């Protein structure tokens, strides 16, 4: 499945976390009418909480200090609309450079490999 990496300034990260976790279909404050309107809004249905993503502090990753990095794994259609929604919603967000994206992807892959090896060891694999 395709992957995209974005960077955002640390100053926006708290509101960004809430944005990523929000699922309008689980929001009890929305009326039935508001929920029905969601069907006609293509960007409202870009729900990050339902996708595979990871948000990490750049400094902790050995990357740029003062930046956070979003790793987003989803299908091409979702990624295209997600980029549109992200760019409209946050002023400091941008697609990470190829170098930063490759570094972050390598970090995620290494973590997944270690996790898989740990599970294999538990179950005798």
C-alpha cells in the first residue's frame, strides 16, 4: 500500500493530533442531518483515525528539530484527498522531502521488523 510522509511545525502539533484522531461518525455532538451531509463532502470523509498512520517528533527520530512527521499508509485515492485536506487545514504542513521520507520509512520498517521478530520469538517462530 502506498505511503506518504508529511512534516508539520511543532507549534501546530496539538491541534494536529486532535485532527488526526477525529472521526465525525463517532461524534455524539453531530445531528443526524449533519451526519447525512457528510456523504456529500468528499473531504469530510477523509478520516485519518481509520487509516494506518504514525506521528513522530523529528528530534526523537534524528530528523529536523521543531518538526513532527506524519507517516500515512493508505490507498492512492485516500492519499490524494488527504493531501488536499491537510494543506487546507494546517498552514505549516507540507510533504516531506524525499530524503526525510526515505529515512522515516526506514525507521518504520525497522520497527515493524523488530516487532515481527518479537512476536515470532514469543510463538516459537
